C-alpha cells in the first residue's frame, strides 16, 4: 500500500476522532476530559498531513478533503450506527474522484 494512503487514512481517523471528542463533550454531555485526547488526536492529524508528498500544502489539504468526506461516512456507519445512503456514497465517490484529480493531475498553471 502506498504511504500517502496510510497518511491520509491516519489523518482522517485522527481528525474525526479529535473532533468527535469535542462533540462528545459539548453536545453529548461527556466530561471535559474528552478534550485532552481530542486535542492530541488533532495534533496527530496535522502532523500526518505534513507527510503528504505534494508540491504545496494547499494541494495536499484540498485532496485530503475528499478523503475526509469518505472517512466521515465510514465513521457515521461504524461509530454512530447510521448507515450511509446511496446519495452519501455517490457524493463520496465524486469527492474522491476530485481529490485524485487534485493530487495526481498534470500541473499546468491557469493563464
């Protein structure tokens, strides 16, 4: 498996878990202590994105957006128990295709 796949997948898990920790604290009434691992998870997320081999940070982040969307739907199903519908899956496929274009498309500046 390519390293960038692992870096993006790890970043997605770290970001979603970190954000969910804050959601659990603020929306689900969990202890404020949920913020500690959530913050560590968000730091891990940011570090993992720096490992992506892209010519510019913005390009790595833009491509990550598609990965994040697909990963959020996996989280929806695996953690929250809500099964994505066909529109969720179609939308995620479109986003992943866009992410691939951003990351792997030939580079030509816009005139």
